[in-house]
C-alpha cells in the first residue's frame, strides 16, 4: 500500500465527538460553521456520511488554539455592566 494511504485515517462524527468530548450535534454545527467564534472543521461528505480526516482535525485544533490565544490578548469592551438584580431586564 502506498505510504500516503497509510496515514489516511477518516473519522466519523461519533469519533470526532468522542475525541473533543462533545455531542455529535455540536460537531455537525461546527462543521457547518454555525458556532460563533469557532472555525469550521474541514470534512468530506460521502453520500449521507460526513467524515473528517484525523490530520485535518489535529490542524483544526491547533488553529483554534492559536485563535483563542490571540483573542485573549485583545482588549475587552468593559462598557457593559451586569444588572445587580436578577431578572431585572425581564418583562412580566
């Protein structure tokens, strides 16, 4: 078998969810790009199945770690303050 195919490891959504310690639904949302502040996970569709290459998942984790580290360095907007009374903004 060619060396390229030996490193070609496809993961199911359940496998990715187990590795990331989250639900399959959340993984689907991340793949679709519906999670704010989180880059989409590169995936391959084969019919109804969605698969993720292990190498792509590892590089996605590294990119998100770098993005999170850069976000921590940005100044925050402290103009908003929380209400001291719980539920004060709710209408009856």
